[in-house]
C-alpha cells in the first residue's frame, strides 16, 4: 500500500527561477533503446530572483546521466548531486556560463508517452506539461524561455524524416548509414513547446501566403499510404491561418508550418512551435472513413492548435496555474472560428451541451476547482473542462461586458505588451481594464472560485403602470476547499418579448436605455424596472448563454412554448425546448415511480412539429431541437439520489411518444439526404444531422420497423456519415439488426484502427444489465490493447463517460471494470489512467447503493501498491 504523500504545489509559493537559459543546443542521436542527448545550455542568473549564488537545480526523470561540463570542462560527481528527479550543481560561475549535459534515455520503454517515445517505429515527443525532463536535465518550467538549435541524427533507411521546431537549416549524410538534420527556432519558447518527430513518414505539401506577402511552406506528415486523407486537414489549416489574420490580426511568423499525425498520443494534439503533433484521428479524413463530426473536429482542433501560435506560444504562461490563460483564450478563439465557418447558433448550442455534460458535473462534484487552480500535485490532472471550456466562457463574458470593439482593443494591447512573455491571468485582466476603463476586480472571482452559480429570476408585470420588474438573485454553493463564496459579476443578455414576437425596448424607470440588452448582476439580489411595457412580456434571459450559470426562471409551459416559436435568439429558442422537455422527463420519472402511465405534453410535440416545418430555420438547428436532454443532463438537474435506470426509462418513453406523434413528419425528414457526392460542407452536414436525428426518434417509437430500414441504409451507404447515422441508432436498440450491422462494419474495416475505434465506441453504448460483462468480453478481443490510448478511450472512456446505466449499474460491475482498467493502465501510462478516474466525478449524485459501490471501487485503486501520483491525486480528491 502506498504510504508517502506527494508534495502539493501552490500558487502562493511561486518564485522566479534562480537561473535563465538564453539558448539551447541539442544533439539527439536516436536509437530505439539508447538515445543519446547532448544539451548545451547558455545560462545566467535571473535578475528577478532574490537568491544569491543559488545552486542550479535541473529537473530530470528516467534518464541515465553520462557527463556534466561547465564552460567546456568536465566536472566530477563530487561537484554535483543526483537525485531521483533532479541534478543539483552547487558551484557554478558568476554571470553567464555554458552547461553541457550528456544523457541517455530509452524511447522504446517509455510507455507513459511523455518525453521521447517510440510508437509504430516513429520517434515522437510530448513535453507538455513536464515531459522535457525525460529527454534531458533542464529547468523544465514555463517561465524559462530560450531559443533552440536542434541537431537530430538517425538511421537513414528506417528513419528518413527528421523534424524539430522552427526552420530547417542543414541536412547531411553520416557514416554507418546514418544521416542528420538541423533545425533552428528563433522565437524563445519554454521547454514544454519543444518537439521532435522522426520516422518513415509520408508528406503532403502546400503553401500559404500571409497578409504581408510572405510564403509559408505547409507540410502534413502521416503514415505511408495515408496521404489521400490529408486534404481536409490542409484546407482547415489554410482557413485557420487566413481567419486569424482577419479576425485577430495575427500573422504566422516562421518559414514553415508542420503537422505530424501519430496513432499513439495522450492528448488530442499539441501546439509545439511550428511542429504540431496530432493524434491522427484529428487529421485523417476521407469520405469513406470519416463522419461529418470527424470533419468538424479536424477543422476545429487544427484551428485550436494553430491559434496557439500566438495565444500560448508567442505569449505563454508564467506557471502552470495560469493554464487557462492560454487554453481558455484559445478555446474561445477556435469556437469563434467554427462559428464563422459553420453555424453560429448551432456551434453555441453544441458548446453549451459540452459544458453542461462535462464541466458542470465537474463543478458540482469532488473534482471542482477554480478556472485558475490554487494548488495541485500533478498538473496533468488539471487539463480539465473547467480550465478549457469554462475558461473560454470567462473570455466570452469579457467580450459581452466590454463589447466587441473594446474587447478587440484589449486583445491588441495584450498581444503587443506581452509578446515573448510568460504572462499571468492578472496581465490579461489588466489589458481588459485598460481598454474599457472599467474596474473588473469583482469579475476576477470567476478565476478564483469554483462552482456554477445558480441564478433565479422573477418577472412581475404591472399592467396599470405599464412596467415590468425583473428580480434576479444568485448563489454559489460551497466547493472543496472553498466554503465561503463571494457574489459573482454575471452579465445577462436579456430581452422582453411582446405578443407579436418582437423585442420590446428596454428603458429603465429612470429613463436609461439598455440598448445592449446586457444586465449586470453584481449582488445577491437585484431588480430592474422597465417602463413602457403595455403588453404582458415574456422574459428571454441569458441569451446566447451569456454566462455559465444554472438558470431557473419558473416560466409557465405556455411561455416556454412561446419562446420556442418566437425568440429571435436561437440559443434561447433551443433552451426553451430543453427546459420544457426536461420538465416532461422529470414528470415521467415521477409517474413511473407512482405506477402511472407517463404523459407527454401534446403542445410540446406540436411545437417541435412547427419548428421542423419552418422554412427559415436551418436543418442543423432543427436537429438540435430534436435532441432531448441527455440522461446525464437529467441526472445533473436532479442533483441527488439519482437512479440512472429510472432516468433512462422515462427518457425512452418520452422519446417514444414524441417519435410516434411526429412519425409522418420524421419519416419525410429521415429520407431527405443530400444528393450527389459527399460534401463536408455545413449545409450538407446539417441536412444529414436532421435526417439522422429524425431516424433516431423513429427508432424510439417503432424499433422493429426502423431497425430493418436502418440496416438497409447501412448496407447501401456510400460514405462513412451515412454508415454511422444508422449505426448510432441501431447501437441503442436491442435488435438483431444491431449485431448484424456491427459485425459487417468490423469485417469491412478491420485494418483501419480509427474505424475500429468507432466500432468499440458503438459497442460501449450497449444498455442493459450485461453492459459491464459485454465490456469485459470486448477487452479480450484481439483488436483491444490497453497500451493504445485511443483504443482505451474508445471502449472504456465511452462506456464510463456516456453509458449512464451501464457504468452506474446498481450491481457496481461498471465501477469495478473501470477500477481494474485504471489500475492496469497506471503501471503503463499514469496520465491516461488518471483521466479515466474522472468518470467517477458524479458518483456522489447517485443513490446510496451506487455511492457505496463507487467508493469501494475507488478504494481499491487508492490502495494499489506503487500507485502513481497522477492517479493518487484524482482518487484522493474523489474520496475526501
């Protein structure tokens, strides 16, 4: 049993590094089990440090130290101390000096996929957050920025491609069949942005001409034979580069931009300067191998990593507590990009769905933490929905509060002032204050306090006085380590809609006009009285999801139906439908508990029918309207003593009833697919999304009839989107056609690892009491490997994260499966193991039986011998 407690790192303890590194020369001689690395570091004391004559403390892990030299003179081991994770040199010259370190590492043995590793005969690095210390001893922290020159050598025949950050400056042949390449990155960067990739890779090339007329070479490297799957990725890259110039005035700054796609990667992608490394699922696409969603994901993630060139690379983080500074801002930027490329309304709905399904539960459970955490044991555990998605919402609120013009001005100040800096959240907020002239001290609470605010509203209309008074209150519950909460600064985009469906003017009783429609809630309770309201208004508040809050309006069903039909804010039109359908499902749950027949509000189905018949609404938006709240959404709304089986039963019955009521209309929509060859355009993808949303509801209403039709569609499909549409529906049904289709799917694509991942994910969604046993059986399948992160995420991640009834089985079998996987993974890849633990984040919402089963499973993980610090931190937070 593990007894030692890993040290806690705290924001309040931050101190500047005692030394800086101005330039790094690396010489990397690649060998599968014994890669030699010689690093030459030009170092000097940090003038910001208060420590005089401090020892040099360099981070290092899993390294074999060969030699150390100062200013060219080799020093003996009596002049340094070597610990498990540090090289400490006490006696170094004053002023600038040159430190040369020779080390050796074993890429083949690096199953953690952090640092330098080898997978499928390709050498690859992953250095964020603290992987560079597994390559050489270094000041492995984000506030130490240096320029780099990297020489890489390897066997010419088996490793013909040698890549690193920056621009290529030299290549050459060596003896014994080896060769080398030299790369130079002129822009100072922290070590976490270092990248090296080498192997037998194919290359697809193009170019982009920047706004100033510079020609940038573009390269995408993939496994041999997969070059024909790179067209969409290249198109997305060029679109991202053009958009960033137009929308944010940011031009690319090197002569070359490279992307490498690898199949084994702990993350989705990594923004290493000029050499982005991607999980290949976010690069490879062809009509017969990738779905509409794959195309959307590729476009968005390429944009995200490219946008990091400025928000993350040129301006980086002072320390890892500032992670949201680069990630939240860059997520906001990629959301805006996708909104401009596709549908702004649909993108906003999708982002809020993600926030509610991932971040809201995080905020409501034992893993809750502020957007800027105050402490951590392993920083890898804080690459979370709170840092990314909620961090993006905080940036969006800045734009809402400041307005587009002042927000753009603030960002320009930030880019100009902090280019080349390791910045802080305070630096970013100061730029917002300067551009707007506003004091944003209270708004800073969003960075420092965890939890999702609850906002309640009441609208009182006085017909005689022709006024309407809106009263809004807020509260924020205690979260781990934060029992006392301040009032938050909450911008609420608001409208009052008249009987004609038009927005009323917002004029306060003192004559002040609220032309922006933004009300700022800054205290526990506030009221606004609007004059000139001669007709009864319907409240539309938090339009566009202007703030990430749990909103309760207490509106009547007829008001929600009115908003579904009339609100010109598309998000709130959708939100009204979600609110109403959640209420219907909750009522059905109560009816089932009482032994009654669940009843569906007929008006809700009629309202959906009107939405579907509208010629003004885009198909992608209609598809979103047809998707009822997920089982997880209902569980989060219920908040305690959750019974997932009851939720599933009630939701299924509501879907069945709605599908039956709208059957004729849905059948027409289900058959309305785009004609001609496949196109990933927003229009064509939206049309398919609506067709398959309609098919899904039909399947709920008439499973036998729809399953047969879906199998025929699957067999006749000409591209992957038209395969996965029927398959997704069949995967949720207990019918013979499900197994037929899944077997055919696997047989057809057994040699394509990305499509086999899809096959595992479809199996992971199987419902019923044998769900966990089905997962265990699939783990014995020849195609399953616990050493492949994508495969584990496809099967175990989908099961634990999306199969609510299977994972949360009252038997505890689902929890046991995950615990076993986490313990096995922890020995090989602690980062992935720790992230898998997060699936337990909502177990405290469950009924007592399920809570006890989950705690038992978590206890088994905690008590495992030699548990990694990554996983121990996550489990301990769950059980505290």
